[in-house]
């Protein structure tokens, strides 16, 4: 895992490029990082255009805690903007260090997100 995080920004750039490739969207405008209790709230966003495991992206470890989603969704919102929704996140207590904890936010920024909402 440490090799992936020797260049945290570079890894985030690679992950953002993979998101663009998978979704066909060159950028996203907003990101939501949803704690496991918030996952049902994503239904209010409508149907995602894409959903895939975060492990398909560089630098994202598989969830180690039961109930943590480990998925990423892309939505086209009614106002025309694109949203990334991280279903679950890496926690420091999982023992992987701080780089994996911050990776979703770095990736969202590199994917174009100007606003990021973190929940718990």
C-alpha cells in the first residue's frame, strides 16, 4: 500500500483519470463522501449513471469493516452538474495510515470537484 502513496497527488490524478474513463465524464462538480448510515440518502439523488467498486481506481483499498460500501457512484443532477458519491470511506482506525483516509478527497478535487461534503 505504501508504494501507492509515495506520490499522493499523482495517485489521485490517476484515480481521477480512471473515473473520467469509466464514467465518460471529463469532470465532476461536487462530491459527497457518505458514511455508512447515510447510504440510503443517496436514493434522493435519483438513479446513478455509473456505479463501480472503488478498488477499480488506483490507491483505493477494499473496505475492511463490514457495512462499509466500497462503491463510487456518478450522478447527473437536475441542475446539469455531475456528482461523485463515495459510499463509505477509509478510516484511520483501519490501520492503513493517513494517505488512504485523505485519498477520496484528493481524488474528488483532481476530478474537478469544487465542493465536497463529508458525512459521518
